[in-house]
């Protein structure tokens, strides 16, 4: 038997009442592409009351100008246009690269060392 999707076991009205969402976001990296759970991404896109979202990225290995970074930026920019605050919390060694990647955008990059 198949496991039910997350969307089918959580009532839509419950998802639609969420205003703040924090996620440990460990996308699967295959070659130059970053793959996401499509159902999770689609759910985030439909959460009508979502105002703030924080992604805790811990295990990424990329350069600012490679295809993985471009792919990640596109996904996060898409989400950031729907919310008041979009933060990406990254390890200290990735802060400079991510701040460059998201310079001039609505996505705020935070050093995980700055969080209590």
C-alpha cells in the first residue's frame, strides 16, 4: 500500500492557518540539479496565510555561480514573493556566498552562528 501524501492527511484549512514555518531543508543534489520533494514545495506554495518562512540549510556543497546555486535561488525566490519574510539560515562558511547569491533580493541570509 502507498503512504498517503502529506497534503491528504493534513486538512487544508489547517495548512492555510499556518503563518510561520521553519524547515530543515536538505534538498537532494544530483549532478548540477537540486531536487526537492515536489509535494512539499507545492504545499508551501498554496499556504494562503503563510507570512514568514525560514529554511535551515546545513549540508549544501556548491559555488555561487554553479547550476545548483541558480536552481536553489529560483526555488527560494519563487517562495519569497509570496511571504513577508523569507530567511535562509546557513553554516558560517556559506554565509558570504549566499549573501552574494541573494544580494538585491527579498531573501535574507542569516549565519546559523548568530541564532541563539
